């Protein structure tokens, strides 16, 4: 921290001297310190971090280090981009001399293997000359998303714990944040990039039936992962379409939208592309006659806006090709879940009830090699700590329960991922994310 502070101080002095020595010119954006200075400082820090990576992880110095740094600048590749290079061919694509390719790739692998430090929290402080410093933001490394959460789930103020209480209409799912946004309090989190090794814990604080009484450990739960791109693509959407117009408080949907009033109330509208892209709002009302939803946005939508209406109810993580889960039933076992239960290739199962219940884990399932569900062990219970271990370079996911391995590793887990949690309608649950590494 001290080293980074000294680098920042040196960069700040140099950039301020640069701005002060330049003649006033409205055509030069660097005279606007509010917009130019933060970007300039970030560029300097990024360049310093890349230089440290090249010299410490790759072991290069002198002309070799200068050659590599120039190639990275030419291709606009930072440390994060370097760590995600999948193979030597990707390194060679950066126009790096052949003699350095092996050295650079070994440095990339070394950096991935060394990235095992536990990230507990992200803190942002302000300090005033006339008063004590003030904590602006204190957030966890992994946080449940308020944007990608079924209505039945409540998220704690710090974002670490998601809980559901009471009977609901259907299964409910909550996912982690897709991005960090420091400028807005309590909107933060982490995405697991499509490479490297990652680990974190799901602490099951509560798991019981919603039917009342003290029936602890009588509920079912799924803990798993969802591909971030599937979320962004609207895979978990009720409807995707093009707006015909709108404002900051309304959006006029396409003609094919529902002809039933209140059909979309309680869902979440996300603006995927066009005017207002990246925003989301709860749908407070829907009028079928003019296909209008009532929403609240900072930037209004128009005819260029592509929307999706999401519903994280009725879906459980692991029930499609874009997610993987460890599923537990109080009456059965814990098993790895992945794939579409409606397809014949999913798994040969004995009859377990209605088709909507086929993907539940029970003691009666007959398991075929290389298929899902894949039995891992005994069911989860209240107070358990489930640790997930990811090796995305080799597409493997392993799970441990209270420090002991739980079954065999699951193969084929890939993509940029976010943690997720699901439970059926009749289960009360509370799960805390912690100890991300």
C-alpha cells in the first residue's frame, strides 16, 4: 500500500506540473482536471503494475522487458488481460518475440497460481484536512445482487447474506453482482473470470421448512454458478423485445407483449441495448391496452432500446446448460446438477413424480456414468459450510463440506461465472458468502 501511494504521489506531481506548464487552450481536454486527471493517474498506475508484473512474474529486465511492455501497450493489454491469456498462441498474438513467449506464459501461469490471497472487503475512505477521515464504502469481495434477485429474497445491507422466509409461488433464485460500481454505495461484487483458480464459502445460516414449527434441515437448497453472459443475454427472461418508446417512468413494449393487465408486475425490466442500456427497474404496473410498464430509470428509453423482463422465480440454478449447482434435499442426498431436465439425454431416472420435479435430488434416482445428477454425498443442513473450488483453466469444480471433500470434481465448468443460490417454494433459507480467494 505504501509503495502504491508513493507511485501515486509521484504521478500526481508529474501530471499537475504537466497541466500547469501547458498554455490555456480549450481544445486540450487535459486542462479540465476533473475529467483528465483521474484518467491520467489510472494510466500511470496501470503502467506501473504492468511493469512490476513483467519484472517480478516474468523475470525480464532491460531490453527484453522494454520490448514486452511496448507490445502490451500496442495491444492495450493490462495485467488482468495477461492473466486471462489461455495459451501460448494467445501470447504470440501480441507480437511478442518468439524467444520470450515461453517466459511470458510461465509468468502468466505463476501469477494465476499465486493469486490465492483471501479478499475480505473493499474499503474506500475520504480524509479532510479539517476533520477525521470518513468511511465511504465497506463492501465484500463477493456480494449478492439486488438486481438479479427474486422478489422473495432479501439481501443484507452489506450484500453478504441472502435470505428467504415464507411460502412463495415457486422456486426462487438469487445471483451475485455482475460488476463493481464504487460510485454507488452497496452495489459491488465480483465476477469470476473465465480462467484461473478461485475459492469461496457458502455458509448456510438457516435451512428449514416454510410450513412452520422447528423443522430445521427440512428444506432443499442449491448452491452453484451461472454464466455471466447468459444473464446479460437475457436467458432468464420472461420476454425480450424492442421498446416502441418511453420515458424515465414508462416503457412502451412491442405489440407482441401480453394482453393481460398486471402480467409483468413484480418482474425486473433490464435495458440491454440502445438508449438507457445497462439500467434496470422493478415493474410496478402493466397496462395491456397500450403495452406500457411502469418503471423508474435515470435515463429514459426510446425506440432504440432493447429490453428484457426477467423472472428469477420458477428457475433453479443447475436446470440449464448455462449453470452448475450442488443440490441437496433433506429426504435424499447431495448431488451435482447441470442440464435441462426436460430432455431425454439429461439422465435415465426412475419415476419421481411430476415432470417439474424430475430434477430434484432424491434417494430413488438411478445414476448413469457421465450424467447428472451425480451423487456427491449426504444432504446439506443448517450450520454447514460449503467451500467451492474452481479451476477454470481445466474446467473443474470441486466442493468440500465443513473442510472434508464432497464427492468427485465436476468437469466441464467454463465461462465467466457468478455464484448463485436457489431454493424451492416451501423452504426458508439464509446463506452468507465469505472468504473469497
